[in-house]
């Protein structure tokens, strides 16, 4: 019987049958779970959104058994795609079989995290998953007129991503979703991600029309409260599914080879280099570096690429952002 993973709780999984009752069932792998296809070493064997084969248990269990689960997981089916992050010691799949990544960030409080956005965009592109960005708390532009120029630079940076298919929404989510964002969630599976405190839970609650998540206020740290403690897949009318994951503070990409990273930069694609395997770092006659010199590709965007290549080469664990904010950095 086919099902999908909707929650992970240690060694147990919540699963929803593709046919029959829609209420999730607690399940556990049986024996040595078979995974179809290649798996990355160190990652969890199953992820939210995985399609699986399950065997339901009989209502009458064997005497002496006190398990609360209702099904065995027999096999994991191949993934259409997956969205993951990795440190030197662990790879984590945040969601599988996705139709879109929705990255929620804020114009301020907590501050806009350009490095995290860049990593999310590159990983989404390399994973062949469309990306949408929700810039929340835009009402702060009226409350903080002294930051008008800083906020304008942030919006300019976001507009740059539109050229390679990233959808941008400017929102004040505590007032509810805009009509365009509400209508964006059509049939399909979406993964919402972002730092704690940017408004992910507010977005989910507004879309659902009820308090699925407890929303906390940001404290003096500006980092907000973790209102999601475990990743969960929610199902809504009309065939919409939303995977909500805990706030992201780190997004390592050491599972990516440095030579593959330029494939995540669609703005690099139009430019030809002398060498087919050009890394766009020290090679001569590099079309990407020429485009940077000519001001076509923003210098900040190229610096981010250099730092990402270095981080994946050194296999280090990145922290909050990859590059410091500079008032004159322009778009990128």
C-alpha cells in the first residue's frame, strides 16, 4: 500500500495513505528498510515527503505487544527530487518530492540575511526545484524612515533574482497574506523555510485560517522563537501540501562539489569561457569574470560565489551569512 511520510519522530514516522483515510498513521521501518536508488552517506534514511510502501497492522495485536504504531514501512520509493543541507558530519534532507521552495525572510527584525538567501537559491537551482521568496515585515519601511536607503538596497537585491525565475512577494504577514501570495499556493507540495522569527508560522497560520503554529515574538537577540520543533507536512483543500520545518540558522552545502556550484548561478550561464570546466576563479579568458568587470554581474554576487566555492572546498560549517553587509555593495 502506498503512503507518504508526513512527520518524523525519532525512529517512528507519521504516514498518510494515498488511498483511504487521510488521518496520519504512526509507522516504523520493518527490518532492514530497502531504499530504492542511491543514498548519500550520513543522511536520514527517510525524509518528509518521501513516498513509501507500508503494511497496515491488524487491529488485534499479538499478546504482550504494546506498540502504539499502526503500520510497518517496507520500502522507500524513488524521489523525484530532494532539498538538503549538509555539515561535514551530517546530511539532512529537509523535504522530498517538492514542487516549490518558499523562502521566508524579513526586511528587518531579524535583519535580512543575504548569505542564507544565496545558499537557498543555489541549492534550489541545483536540485531543480522552483524558488519563491517572501520578504516579510515590509511595513517597517514606514516605521523606520531612517533606514529607507538600506531597505531599498535589499529590495534591489531581490529584484536581481527575478531574471532567473525566482518569484518575489513583498508582504506584511501579520496583516494577512496578499491576494497574490494566497493564490500562489495552488495544487502541489511546497516547503517553507527561513530563519526563526521571520514569519513562517504567521504565513502558515494565515493560509490555513487557524493557529497551526504558536507564533512567538522576537526577543532582544532578534532571532525569534522556534515555533516549529519538528518538520511537518500539512494537507489543505485543493491538493495543497505545505512542509514546515524549524527555523534555519545554518545552511551548509558541503555535499556539493565546488565544480558543480556554478550550475546554481543562472546569471553565469550566458557567458562563455575558454575552458569548459572553468571554475571562474583563477582561469584565464573567463567570461563570468569579464561580466563582473563590466558590471553586468554584480561584484557582491561574484564574491558570494567565491566564498561558496571556498566553503565547499574546505568542508567547513558556515555560520549566519557568508558576507558582511556593505552599504555600497549594490544588487546581487
